C-alpha cells in the first residue's frame, strides 16, 4: 500500500520553533512534507524584481531548508497559484491532509477556501490553526457579541482574556524527526524571477533592557529606538507568543503595540470594506484635492517640512520609517495636502519592509481621521513642532537631508496654519453635506 503523507504549508510562519500548525502536523502520525509556495497572484504584481521582502523570505526559506537537510528532509518550494500547485501535488503524492496556520486577510481567506475545496474533492483534509495572533476572529467581542471598534475597551478585554488563560507554546522543534525523508533541491532566487536586494532586514531587538526603555524612547526617531520586530512578525520568523511573554510585566507600552496589531486585524476581519473605503462613512463626501505634483513631492521627500521629508527619504532608501514619523508623514499627506489616504497607503505598501495589510490600513485611516478610533479631524499635527519635540537636536533630519541648511532645500509646499484651516473646513463641509 502506498504510504500517505501530510503536508505542512508554510506561509506567514517561517520558523521551525513554536509553530502551531507545524506542531500539529508533526504530531499527526504520518511523515510531514514541508512546503512553501511563491504565490504568483502576489509576486506577479511586484514591479521591483529586487524587492527586499522577497529577498528576506527567500533567505528565511533557505535557512529553513538547510535546517531540514540536517534532518534528511528539505523544503519543497513551488512557484504558481496555490490551487494549481496543490493539484500537481495531488497527482505526485498520496496526501492524507494539509496543515497550515490561519491567515485573515481577504485574499488569504479566498485562497484558502479555494484550496480547501480542491483538496476536499479528493478526500484530503485542510486544517488550519491560530498562530500569528493571540486572539482571533470571534474571541474578543463586546458582551453583546459585536466586535470592538475602539481600541481601549478592546485592549482591556484582550488583557482580561490573556490573564484568564496561559499563553500556549507549541514545541514543534521537538518533533522534527517526523519530517518526510527526501532529497530536495533548493532553487536559486533568480529561478523564481527575482534578484537579491541590497536592503537588509535587521534582527529584532527585544531584550529586556530595550523593552524597559521602550516607553521612554519609542517616540524619538534618532538613533532609532524601536524593536525592529515588524518584518519578523509579518513573516513569522518570531512567534507572537514569544513577544507577548517578553512584554507582559516588562513593558505595558510595547504590549499595547502588539494589541494594536491584533485590533486592526480583527477590524479587517469583521469589516473588510475598510480596505476600499472609509471605516467612518460620515467622511464619504470628503473632497480630497489629490494634487499629483504635490503627492510626488511628498513621495520624494521634498515637501519643505524636514521631519516629513526625512521620513520619506528613510523609507525610500531603507524600507523603514520610524513610527512617530509615519504618523506625521501620513497626517501631512491627508490633512496638509488633502490627498486621499489610499494614495499614501498604496505607496507605503510598496515600500515598507514590515508592510502588513491590516496595520497599514488601520494606521492610515487613523491618521486621516476616517478610521475606527481615529484621530479627530481637527487634530492636524504641526510637523515643525513634532520635530522640535522628538528630534530636538536635528540629528534625524540632518542625517536624511544633508542639504537641509542649503538654499537648494525646498521651501514648504504649503503654510501650516493655512493648511490646517483648509483641512478642518473640508472635513466640516463633508460632515455638513450628510444632513442635506
């Protein structure tokens, strides 16, 4: 009788340790075939064929493959649409079940449903597990069963649930002998259609000393007081359970940042419309100016506002921007220039190494005042004041703008007081039009 195998499908969980779905697959009784698919539905949309995120994924996959080779196994890497890849695998292997960790973005849900239907038609189970969040879907709800749309009560409920249950650990690393023994070659990156990027994603800094100092230092962009955990959470090289356990009792501020991530994830799960439209429909008539020339100056870091420009240049050159500066840059685009938040969201999506759909959408709508629990429309940050407060010595701005004190640096694209007044008027007008 032909031996049956189980497949573990790596997605946003590129690690062998504390991996929930991998843990369940390895304990399920049959040898496990590790699989990763470069989904062409996603990669074909990437215009930059040296995209640093693809290089990072490839590097992590290469590391996984080497670790698996030490156990006489290997990572099966395929390129194509997942449904097509699994149809081919069904013809090649006797697959009893496919295991994966849950993904909550609309495309991922659609993809997984299609794969589940395909596998089910051949009698193959498709089993998914919670791994990239502490609480998912319907786990953090109001007493009446509705989802939270304000962060503070959501975070209180989240913390109460955490206190009443232990954070699980799934020691998948202890069950690796159950991997399928195969001699699997690993393709070069160029075979996938990409080239290695010069941008490197640094390791995360999550030691206790850094977490203790996080609250005091996190708003200052120089010398860059952040954990750098974003890309590692996005691609699952670090377990969210590991970070939460580090933060609990050490840094309430850092824990709140992790909760914000889950808050925005549950927003797009319950309200997927936010990916195309304002969460707050009261602003659907907001008259964006959408001046393309001004948008290009913002993208290039030439607005004449040093903190905004430094942030945009840091983003363009490194794929990273400090969180405080992201808020200022986003607020400037949406309120000073009255450019639709979707323009900025799309630009960030193409540049950020730690890009995550839910957080990017949630933070942009927060800055624009159109989202859930968003900054009120009349809060229009003064970038000069923000720079004086959080970059008092100008180290951040002068580093990224070497010509800052030269005559070639552009004058402000718009005067702050005028821009603030114009933005408040536009938002008020949008609200007033609803009642007509």
